């Protein structure tokens, strides 16, 4: 049985690595027809076996999860994080990563390490989506002042609010350009600009953008100088951004201390195992040791939650 376990594990590892690479590096576009016509002797070659396996796996997962709009790894979450992947492709990457890490953990330390290593892949994927969405939202908020000034200048030039947003979407970097393009496209199919802006503000968790949508709706109903309103809003947003930056700077020390306090027990445990591998073996060989581990994990979870509430400032 031991002789068959190693070849099976190696085979599963190779299959998982192949799926991981070919799903991640699969081209997102078709070859240009003009380039094909310019080839002197075109050779029709089909996709490789690994590519067909990867495509079949992605298609099977897509049939299983459906459109996959909601959820932690849904299409909406991936769009908020700025990841240009379908939900099915991202799930296949997570499964392939879990398989690779699980086989590696089983080869190193048995079943328990296999389970622990397999859990790393979804945790890393969740952190990637969460951190990516947070960075994208912060960048969106930092670009709000420049966007308001650009729209205000276009309005003073005689453009409408929709054409002003279209012009700003061409001038602004991502993610502001992406969200403005979405608003313009939704307005072209009949959705009011204020409703589309309110949805963007809720999705990006930007209250200033939601207030801006309300200001545009009020101006549409009662009239007035919308460019002047946007100038005042830009000034207010700029002052709020300065205050947010100061608060983040003051809270950075607490966040750094939290990272050190959370990571220190794991670093110390790893160093002890490297220096003296048998020193902590008692914790994993007795019921009392597992109780101590469970109590430590619970206390760390409570402490981490408490620190996160202390350093999180609501504006």
C-alpha cells in the first residue's frame, strides 16, 4: 500500500499543477483574423490534452455553481477586487492549489498536515479577494476629488452630466474609469444616472459618492448650478480625505502592534520546532495539550477581534 501511495500522490500533484498553470495562463482572447491570414502556411493545431482537461474542469465547475454572482468567490466579489477571472476559473484555481498543498503536506507529515495545508489555499484566496477589494475601494475614494473637478469642468464647457462622466472615464485611471464607464453604459440603456451612481457608491462603500448621486438627483428636480455644487462637494471630499489620512496614520501603530501580537506565537512555535523538533510534541500527543491549543486559538481569536475593533475608525 505504501508503494502505491507515493506514485498516486505524485500523479495528483502533477495534475493539480497542470490545472493551476493552464487555467491561470489560459489566453483571454482569440487570435486576430488578420494575423492568421498573413501566415504563409497556416497550421491548424488543436488544444493540448492538458488545456482540454482544464477547459472541461472549468466548464464542469461553472455548470455546478451557475452564474456565480454572489458569494465570497462570486463574480461580484472578483469584480470588486479587480480580478479578471470568472468565478468558475477562480474556484478551479483554489481547488488545484488545495490539491497541490494537500499532497505536499501528506508527503511531509501525514494526514493532519495534509488537511492543514489544503485549507491554506482558500484562506489565501479569501485574503486576496478581501485585500484587493479594500485597496480598490481606497483608490476609488482617493480619486473622487479629481473626478469631481473633471466633471465640473466639463459641465462648465456645456456638456451634459452623462457626457461629462464619459469624458472623465477616458481621463481617469482605474478603478474610477471603470465605474464611470459602467454608469454611462447603464444610463444608455435607460437607467437614471443617480440610481447607477447610488449603486456604485454602495458597492464601493463610498458614502461621498452616494451623497453625490443625491445631489445630482436634487439638481435634476429643482435645477441650479450643478458645476458649483460639484465644486463644493470636491472641496468637502478633499477635507474629509485629509482627515481620513490623519486618522489612518494615527491608527497605523495600533495595526502594526496587532500584526506583531497575532503573528508572534506562530513564529515562536516554528522557531522552537526548528531548534528542538521534539519540544512541542507533547501538545499533540495528549488530550490536555489539545485543550491548551484550543484555548489558545480561542483567546487569540477574541484578542484579534478586540484589537481590530479598537483600530477600526468609522467615518
